[in-house]
C-alpha cells in the first residue's frame, strides 16, 4: 500500500472518536456493529436539525441521498444502479427472495448447515407452502462445494448462502458456486452482510440473482438500513410480497395523490418499502461516501495486513488455535481463534477494553478501516499475558 493511501487510512481513523486514546477502547468488532464515525453523525445531526424546524426540504434531500445509496451501492457490488435498492436490513432482501421467487410446492431450497439464522428462517417459512428445505453438510465448519453439488436434485431451485460466514470469517468462492448454480438453473441468493464494504465482489461475474446486506456492520451505517440487489432480468419475474406507494414515481409531487394508475418503477425501486427512515438514509449515504472514497480493495488490503500480524503471533504461540481458513481465496476481515478457557479469555479482553466477539466457542476478531497496528499490538500483549 503506497504512502498516499496509507495517509488516507490514518486520516480516516481520526474520523472515529472510538479510536481516541481517552476512549480507552480497542474496537475489533465490526462484524457485530460498526462504530459511529463523524461524517455519519454530522449527517444525522443535519437531519435532526431540520426536524426541529419541520423544514420540508427533507423530502428532496432524502431522495437525493437514496439515489446516492443506489449509485454507490451498485459500485461496491458491481451492479447497475437500477438493480440496487434501499433495504431495511439483510433480512429484507432475503425475504424478497423467499417470498418473491417463482417457486412451487415440492421445490427444494438449499442452505448451508452453518448459516446465520437470518438466512434460514425466511426459507423455513416456505415449508408451510409445501417447499422442502435441504441443509448442505459443512466440512470442518466450512461450506463444502462438493457436498453442495451432491445435494442438487431435479427439484432444487435455490441456493441461499452467506458471502462470508459470520463466526469464522470463511469467505465462500461465490464465482465458482455461482457457476454451479447457473449450470443447474438454480437461483443464487447471497447474504452479503459480513463482506459488503470490505470484500471485492462482482455480482455479475458471480451469477448472483439476489444479494442483500444490512448497513450496520462493515458499511458503517445505522441499524434499520441496508442495500439489496435484484438482477435486472429477474425483476419482472419476481413477485412483490409487499407493495408500497413509493414504489411508483410521484416525481416528488405529493399534492395530487388520486392517481392510482401510476406504473411501478422499472428498477429495483419497485421492491423498496416506504415511507423511508430518513435519518438512516442520510447516515448510509455518508458512510458509503467514506467506504468508496477509500476504495473497497484498499480497505481489504489494509485489513488483511493487520490480521497478518495477528496470524503470525497466533501461529507462534501453542496456546491458541486458528479456526479461520488461511487460504487466500477464503480469507476475510474476520479471524477466529480459540484456546482452553476461551470464554474466560473473552471476558478478560473485555475488561482490558478490547471489544471482539465470542462466537461458537471462539474469539472472533474483526478489523476495519479505522483500526491500525497499535490496536493489534495491544491485543497481542493481552494474549501474551493470558498464555503465560
């Protein structure tokens, strides 16, 4: 990473009050919730200032930022702007897929047996309609492509899979998996929340039909916001399980509303659900500005470089066992490791002001653009004391 880019990350770190020494915190938990940065707080403050005086410019300002979200979201995932919409959370897009895809009784939905629940329950609900849910057996707690191919039958219609597994950071080979889906005529649905904003992805090259990500983690937005993608060619085939008055184009003229024959947007906007949460909209537009200004590829390199330091230490210390895959294609900004009394270690780290997560028996460390080597060194110092 060249010096100019490195300086950009040094400057970006200063945008996060949580990183100040007086905060007494080392935050390594973006896989849970991303911290509030100054640009996002400023966007929220501006909006709430307008609310105090009931400034009616808030509609046009919010719709401008909604368009920015679609544009920047499309850039991040390699989509067209008319394929991206504003969603409330990851589950919103996954439910659009589950309730909207043209499925029928007897069809099979394929899921990994190590999925986060938000990518399971929307599909389980389809059992009431006579659809079958089949779980693909993982190997060493990693998604296994061979088992996936073996699970496909003539009745298989959908694979819904996480881009990155939440507990160990295993990044799935979406391009290879998408090619298998294409050859077998499966709809490919992706839960992107643990990679969107920190991992490079091209939804076109991966043959993804529907992609959904909440914004509160790596995208550094607020709870109650996110993006979803629906492949353009699929939009006319997808049922609208929910229908909103803002799924049609009023051209921001809300003075003549007795026109019920307006056509739906010819884009992913027809699947959005209004009225919009303007505060979250402004926050997400600001956070996407930050992400795209640094560049997802640069963020990924920055994060991997930090995790390389931690990996080197963990390999040299027999107390700890790395649970994440270290193969380049499967790495992410999440690293999981364990030891005897891992829960005790987790509690000790919290007492030392180090915030990470305890997931499935392991310590989960998640680094982001605002972290630096001092954060990792402090973590290692605490781990050394525990292993003595």
